[in-house]
C-alpha cells in the first residue's frame, strides 16, 4: 500500500485520518505545518499528500506551489465549501479536493483513484488468502480463479477498499449496487453468504450485530 503524508494542523483530524488509512494498510506521517511538510516530503518521498488548505503561516494554496516540484499527487482537505476555492485548488495542481467533514469511505475511495491514476497502486491485493486484482477485476484463491458475479465482485470490492471498517447494509447497497437500486438490505445478506462460501471468508467476513459487515484483514 502507499505512503501518505497528512499535512493538517489539527491533530485530532490528522489522527482520525491516520487511523483510517493505517487500518487499510497505508503508512502515514503527520506534518502539522508547511515547513514540516516540505522537509518530510523531501526526506520520506510519500506517494500521496493530503493537504489542509487552512494552515497557520503558509496555507495549503501557497504550499502546493512548492510541493509541485516533487511531482507527488496532492489531495486538498478543507472545511471551506466555496466553488472558488475548489477551482483554485485544482488549478494550482491538486488532483482532487475533499471538503471536511468527510466519511472515511469517501476519503479512501478518492485516495485509491488518485494513486491508481498516478500509477502508484498496482491494484493487486492479498486479503484473507484471496488474491485480488482490482485493475483486472479478477479474483483467485490458492492460484485458482474464483468466478464472482458482477454484484458479488462489487460487494467484495467495497469490503476490501474499506477493510477493517464496519459498513452498514445501506452503505454496502449504495456502494455495490448504486444509489438508484431499489433493493432491500436482505439482498446484501444473501450476497455476503455467497462471498463467504466462494472465497472461504467465513472467519474474516464478520457480521456486525444489527448494523452490517466488516472484513477483517492484516494486509
Ligand atoms: Ca486547518
């Protein structure tokens, strides 16, 4: 997984981001100020930088022009919501823009997209004994291909991208079937049973009581 530098002056927010990123296998460093960010970028060479716009001293908009020379993708984080800021951020060279507060799942999904675009993510994962290639949408177990339907695959991908995080049935429906799918949450339960059987995930695909599911993985 990737090395991600979190440039954010509010430690509680940085901690929360780091917790979510490390659960999904990313390595993080925290830089509270622009000066730290420049030094850590130089020394540590992260794969991606999450950059808060509102920093004391030099702000994110000033900092990104200095970070551009490292050729590392940047995603802006900000509490501001104005379209002007968004346009300015993207014009200055950011790959994406996330408005706080955001859901961990949204942050992770956007990070994955930016990493893939930058060629920093091979899309290959090894989770609970199953090899997954997100680029090819292929799955195998002990070298043997596993056939999943499109819906089973989408559900698995949602769980994999948010591994170690509990996802509600509603969230899984929304992510794997799309917003306009008029299905019932029971559909999720049925597909989870199939995934457990096909992937031999009885132990790592946990039921979260009265809520949903969580895929537990060290990888
Ligand atoms: Ca801030």
